[in-house]
C-alpha cells in the first residue's frame, strides 16, 4: 500500500490529504451519528415517578389550556416534586413551549441552585428577563417539592412549603403556561436534566400559604391504597395534575381534566430543535460563546490551507483561495444540516459563518510553495 502511495504524483497525494481532512472533520463533528437514540426515561421500580437519564424527554401530546369556566388573569401556580441525580451542570427540568417564544419560562437546576427564568415583553416591546431562585435548594438523594405561586403583585417560591424567595418583579400569567409541557430538556436544544420526577401540578390561581402547606402534605403523605400521593382537598383550580402512578407504559395521565396526556417517546429527540438557527438568535455575549467561535474558526484553517495548496497546482492563487473557501463553507453547511438530526447537537448559521471564515483565513495565509516544500521534507510528497 505504501509503495502504491509513493508512486502517486504530487497532485493525487495532496488530493488524498484533502479528502482525508474532509472525512476527519465529518467524523469529528457527526460521530456518533445516531438520529434515534433510546429515550432514557424509566419508571421507578418501587414507587411512583419517572427517572430521567442523560438523553431523556417527556412531553405533552397537546398544549396545556385552562377551561372557559376557570378564572382568567395573571394568577397561576406550579408544583413540582423531584429528586436530582447530581450537581454537575445546568439542566432544564420543566419548560413550556409556545411557538412565538420557545424559552420564555424555564425551571432549571444549576448544581444545588434552583432557578426559574422568565422572558416577556414589557409595555415598550423590549425583552424583559427576570429570575427567581434559591440557593442550596437541592440535596442529592432527597425529595423536594418546588412550588411557584404567581399573581399580579409578584411571585413566591416555596421549597417544601417554606418560602425561599419573594419577588414583585417576577410574574407569570396563566396564558404563558398554555403551551406544550416538556420535561427533561428545553424545547429547542439539548440541555439534559437527570433525576426523578414524582409529581407535577398546575393551578389557575395563586395558592395561599395554607394551601401550599396542605398540598405539600398531600404530595408527601402515602396513599393507604397505594394509588400515589393523596389528592389535596382544594383541586378545583387545578388544570393538570400528574402523580406518575401508572408505573408502566408510555403515557402519563392527568388526574384532573383538562390536563393533557404526557408521552414517553421510544426515541430521544429535542421536540422543536431548529434547523440552521439564525446567527442573531444564537448570539450570546459570554466567554463560552467566544470560545466556540474561535474554536470553529481555528478548526477549518488547516482545511482551507491544504485545499488552497491543491487548487494552486492548476489555478491562479485567487481562484485557489475562492475554491478552498467555497468547499469549506459547503462542508460546514452539510455538517450543520446533518447535525439537525442528532439530538445532542445544534444546527445553526453561526458555525457555518465561522467555519467558512476559518477556511478563508487558512487559504489566504497559506504559501502553497512553502507548504509543498515542507511536505517533501517530511516525505509526504515525492522529492523532485
């Protein structure tokens, strides 16, 4: 094989290097290419609830809505009984998907910190980002009932029926919950939470402290008939309540109408991940974002350089730079298109722009004659 390679002319050898570089980038960015990984959601073996693994999602088949007889207005409440599995990273526990604003309300865990983030437009149409949270909210191996009650004058966050934070700036309207429920990740990107979810309830009212306490007792108290947690006495304002007491199957039913049925799909997927998301929406003024941009530029510089060397054998340098840049951009477009079908990856225009820029830089700064001389020195190309 080495004898055959050594007998090849210079152009074919450089062509082989180019093809190898292209396949190496495809392998590095797409492996493992598995569009349908198993959904790592399992029923708890000895109690009611679901366990979420590293690739896990549960979502409602239809949007959540309140019936006409329910009171309209700003007031609503959310209860979530859960047990986290680790404190390693930021993970999304619960989100509500609305097409016009896919990440407006997120309940997440960051190490032992609980955060509820809310995006809304103010009277001037400007995006307003508010957060309510609590430090040391979680302990590994211990259940916690998270309760968020919101009304026109603000919100209160409870942990196990004890107030953890009050905010008059943080408000959630019932209309903002009228979307698809998604447990375990966000609607648009893979941000996985691992742990157990034992209960979820949503109310079309702001719960009083006494109601929060009685609901906590109902969630925690055992049912003498082993049918999951006890129902609180005042369920009239509930629009969805899930005790996760089925213990088998791929459906979770609400104990109260009109709560939508939750589905446990066989394969894991991010329900509403965008294909080729715009660079404007991807922009994030953070150090992590800057690192990704620089990494994507640097990763395509070698490809642009070797492609320029190849095309410069038969074309003017300006065309060699152009062709190298076009191939680099086309390869990046192919990668981003395919990554839309890999649940753990994102698909966006930012990577295409930065990869293409990297290929352009690599081609523009390359001296083809010098590169060929170096390749001859290391015996990749035959000596002339």
